[in-house]
């Protein structure tokens, strides 16, 4: 359900359970800051509803504090750190007293384990905790009340693991046993419109989609691309078709997106050497052309395509699997 409709919907519908996966900032023309949305949810949720919240998100974990609640979370994952490497962290200050927060663990943006040294406010302990997460073997253990239950991962990216743990927590609150949930999870798949992988000749083509004009959704895809093993050819396609009807173009979200994650030694543009600089370009010194662009014609290469749109974009390759599309990978310029 869209968060902004909460005041209207919950006037008529009184659910027994409400799940909040996380709260991140959106574009300025939509939901803007997550604290604003958290206040809307707090005012809208029926007081009788039991909340199922993300223990690793200090913003959504504090929604509607008077409501009964349980929490889900994920234990240590490879790549976790103690500092935020993203451009955006919307939980730098304590939501209770305003003092700077201290993070013991950062997964991405403000997702992790944080505490306030001043007033003691902190991310809560998870009632449903994913442990022993192994992305390579696609396995994890879900701990509940001191007992561990094995699960097969639907996907290996952290945000999809969170989605999976969210579903498990919700189904457990509805009374389903772990064995039944695990059996159904083994057959679950992410929709191909969101994530797909196909081998074409000697190239593995991975297509990922993120919500348009949403910096953090795109940053999650960019992070997955940079952490994927092997050399990548990257084609980034974006559209703002919805703007054609009602809005003027607002590119402000791009300044919050971590385009720099794509500026890696193992990534480049499809089709070999980049096209020559166009009019007004300053060549390699131009901050708009901050990514390294190289030909990728070696065997076993992997192509990563990140789509920031709701429409389907087809990608065609010739019989020799030489890409006919070229892209110049750009990083946002800085003042």
C-alpha cells in the first residue's frame, strides 16, 4: 500500500497486522524525507494493529510507538562496515533527542545497528533474525526464540534477503510453521521484470530494474553491480515517461544516487571504445565522464543492465553477440 494513502485507508480498514519493510527518502516530487512519512504512518495506524517492523532501520522501527510490535532483521553479512559509504544517510541524528548517532554496523544508507550515546535510543533486537547467511550456497538460518530454522535464499542481494525475512516474520505472526514457509520459499522467484539473468553465447546478461526517480532504489542496483564478480559491461537506461503528462523534469534525485559505484576497474560501456567527445565535452577531465570506459570483448564476460523505469526496454544483440548499443557511463558532477 502506498504510504501517503494511509490516512484515508486506515479510516475504513482496521488490519490486525501491518508490515513496514523500511523507510527511505524518495524524490522531492513524491514522498521526500522518510521522517515525514514516518509521522504520517504514526498518525494513521490503528492503535490495535500489531506492527511487523525492520529492526535494522532506526526510522521505521520507531513508527507508532504505542502499538504492539515485533521486529525482523539480518545478522552480519559480508560487506558490512562501520561507516556509511553512500551519499545519503537519513538517520545521522537521534530521532528522540537529536544527538549524533553512533553506528556499530552499517549495511547501506541508514540500515544497520545504531545507538545514541546521549539518550540511549537504539535499534531494537530482532524477534526474527536471519543468521548464517551464505549468498554463495543460497542458504540462511532464521532464528526465533533461540531456535534455528534453515531456509533457501530466494535471492542473494541484501535488500531481497530483507524482503524474504519480512515475509517469514509476517507468516509466522499469522500462525504458519517454519516447515511450511520454507517449502513454499523454495519455489518462490523474483519477477523477471525486476531481476532476470540469461546466458547469450559467452555473455551472461543480467537485467535489474529500480523505481524511477528514486535515488536509493537505483543505488541498491548500482551496489549489486559493483559487487558482482567478473568484468562487466554496463548499460544504464533511464526514463521519466511519467513526467511527460503532468510534471516538469526534476533531476534532483540524481544527486543522491551512488553513480560512483559504477566507476570501477571491472566495468565499462558496451561495444568497445567510447564514442569521441561531443560538442561541449571536455574529454576525460569532464566530471560528467568520470567512469572508465573500455572495450569488453574477452570470453566469459558479464553484462549488467540496470533499468530505472517501469516500462520494458528490449536489448538486441547481433549473431556474433556484438552489442549495437553504446553508452557513456556518467557520474553526477559535484559543486
